[in-house]
């Protein structure tokens, strides 16, 4: 897993819909997975779902467990690349 010196949980990010838009997404081992296509938020502004383009297929990730590395503009997930690629395509 990558070092976490500059990683923050999503709830600690102000205006996450703007900040993490188009961020790259990497798996727990640092492998590139894709990029953020859309950030869905709740009425209070907290993140509900993150839609990630994974090689032409868009999957929905829960914000739980995601961390944001500000200096690299990356979202880091605890899932493996294979687990993410095996997810069903998002319908919305």
C-alpha cells in the first residue's frame, strides 16, 4: 500500500465534488485503475458515490474507505484493480 502522509478521508475534503472531479484512481497497491467521471453528492454536500471510468466502463464506488492524496490528485481505494474491473457497469 502507498504511504499515507498526504492522504485524507473524503469527509475531510471541502467541496469534494469539485476537488476530486477528474482525479485519477489507484488501487491499494498503487496500480492505476481509471479516473473519476462523476461525483454524486448528498444534499449536505457529502459524497454518496463516485463514478470511475475503468477502461471505457463506468463503475460506481462507495466513498467508504477511499482516501484522497492531494499532491497527486489521486483517489486511493482499498480494493484491487481486478476487483474494480469485475464490478458491474453503473446504470446512472
